[in-house]
C-alpha cells in the first residue's frame, strides 16, 4: 500500500483517541496526530534496505504498542498518547502490508510470495492481494476511506495535511505503472558497476 494510505490509517487511530482523550487533538498541530502519521509511515523507511523486513515488525510493534496503549489509557498526556499512537500505527502498517501485493517491481503481475517479514515467526508472510499493489485504484479508495473520519473530526492544518496526502495518492496512482517503465529504461542504461549499488528488487526483474 502507499505510504500515504498507511499514514492516513495511523491518523484514524488518533481520531478514535481524540473522542476519549481531548489531549490528542490539543494544539494547532496536535503532536499525537503527527506521531500517529509518522508511525504509519515509519516502517517504509526501509524502502532501499531489505524493504518490508528491516523496519517492518507486525508482531514486535504490536508487543510494544500494547503496554504503550495501557500507559496512555492510565496516564493520558501528550507524550504517552504520542508514543502509543506511534507504535500502534507502525504495528497497523506492518500488519496491513500482508493484505497487499508482493515485493516484486511489478506487483500487479502477482509473482512474489513475500508481503512482509515476521521476525517473530522467522518467515515471510505471503500477500493476500486484497489491494493488488501499492498505487492500485483500490489503494486510493482505502486512502479516501481512512481520510474521511479525519476530515470530519479535524480542521486547520490536520485537514490540510490529509487533503495534500490524498492529492499525492491520486497522482501516484496515475504515475505508478509509468514510473516502472521509466525505471526499466534507466536501469537498462546503467553501467554494470553502478548496478551493484542499486537495491536488488529494483534490478532483479531486468536481469
């Protein structure tokens, strides 16, 4: 799924918290909401280094989120809510990736059996392909679905951020497949010495 979809899914958790803990929505730019969005995006920081393995922890993030949520429920402060939402959003991201496509450069072909790595189980979780690939039309639909409650619950900078995320999502959906075509041409033109520094998943389909 798109990073923006994951970010918006994380912010939905903040919307739920805001219904019970006003601290979540306090301030012009609510810190817990920002933490939820960052937690939703954080696992994808491993995009160029063993993607969906290095920073994706569907079990361990959940194990961190559980006590953090308990602390936040008992002592709801900006800090505790932010930490809880960050870990909960990161756990949600890691789990959601199993519902999408595989790791191949052209996931719409459905050739990969790796969706997300579970360090706890020591194996790759296979893709369910409910959302066929990141940038698929159904991925955009999910982003819109996640954005709706946030647009209803918040205004100001948060609402603007959500609308920007939706705009980026729509553009990515349009450009997703052409980007791969462009990448194929670029990789094909690279000297062999340079290819050694390009992540395998970007070149293995061209070899």
